[in-house]
C-alpha cells in the first residue's frame, strides 16, 4: 500500500531531488517588496543609527543587500544586545517589530547598551512569505559551520567579531496556521517522511536554550508581553509543540544542536519569541507590539543585571 499524498510535490516516501526542488521554486511567488518594506525603513533610520552592510543574498539573477543597524556611539565597555528578525521570511511581525523598536524605543537606551539589529535576515523568503530560502533550506536550522544557508552564514560573519561583547540575543519569530497547512507537510515531503499534524499554540511563547537556561530572563519577557497579548497555554499533553513547559509560556530547545539563530551570538541571555497572528484574540498590530515589548524587556533586564 502506497503512503498517502499530503503535498503536491514529490512522491510519498521519497526525498526530493532537483526536479522536485525546481517544482517547489516555481510555486514561490513574490508577494511583497523587501526594498519598500525594509530597505526604505532602514534609510529613514540612517540619521539616527549606523547602518552596517553585512553581505548579500544572491539567488539566480536576484540579489538582496543585507543590512543591520547599530547604536550610533558604540562603546566597547557597554553590554551588547542583538536583535534579529525575519530569519523565517513569512514571520512578518519579527521584521516589523525589530524596525519599530528601533524607531520608537531604541534611542532611550543610548549610552547604556550597544544595540545591533538585523531586521530581515531572509529577504528572498520575506518577499515570498516563505519559511525556507531559495534552496528549500530552513535558515533557522542552519546556524552552524559550514552553513548550508547564505542568510545564516552572513549573519554569523556579522556577529563573530562581537562574541564576548553581546550579553543578550532575542530572535523574533511567529507561529502561523500555515505551519500546519504548508510548512510541516512540505518538510515531510522534501525529506521523504510521513506527515504527522501538530497543533498550533494559541498565543505568545518563548524558546529558551536547554543548555543555558535563564528562567528569570524568560520570565521578565513573559511578564512584559502579557500586558500586550495573551500567553500560550499548555496543550492537552501539558506542553507546547510537543515540548514540555519549563514555565508558563516557556519551553526548552537544544539551541546549539539544532542550529538555531539564538545560539549564534554566544550571549548569556538568549531567547526566541513566537507570536500567533492567526489567533482570534490577536491582530497583526498586536503581534508587532508584542515583539517590541519583548525586545524592550530584554534590554531592561540586561540593564538591571549590569547594574
């Protein structure tokens, strides 16, 4: 008996080859503009922050400049905070949350912390509202050497000289209904594996590093975000996305082993946010506000422990 078809590309039970990858690429349609949504905003912020080009993503005939923003007066003695968004291009609030934090809150921390913000790590995927990059690779499983993803490799090169200066790193993500309808079936099809549906958490939660758990840090973020949007409850099994709760709204992942972005900085305090924009209790605006609240909570926590 043949396994059932659950994705329009590939043969169930067989990993993709070049033909299937080409079919998948042909389905990816540009739906928004990185230049209009991100680069134009970076230009508006140039008078207030230093803009740091850190390479480009090049796929076929398309090239995307990669830009980060830094505190204007970077002082080596101050604690550093890294903010990353758009590692997964379809997770919109991460990109816009990082940019809004810069626009509305970052300057009040001038002279107290060094900020480095990479608002859109995966521009090709951002334009196509896609999790993977052009090569059907998940950048957030690719923060390792050598990295198979251009986006991940470029960010690692940016961050490498600052290891030891960065005290905290917050990576801004979303979980959407398309995880269940598109991404998880696509992963299973690409890898020739059976598809097992998963429930989507309704609310905000955090992913802590199981090898470097910082419960007080995670709790400070949860408390701040709870004033903006609801925190995801445990599922019927007492966890979130198949992982036991470490605390309300917090789960643990092996960040380094999995090659997650949050493990690339060497910072003591790291976290990955997840908001759920498809919740009936959420809006796109509320999700952006939750990301901003999370970043502010990270900076405030760093200042409190730095004395």
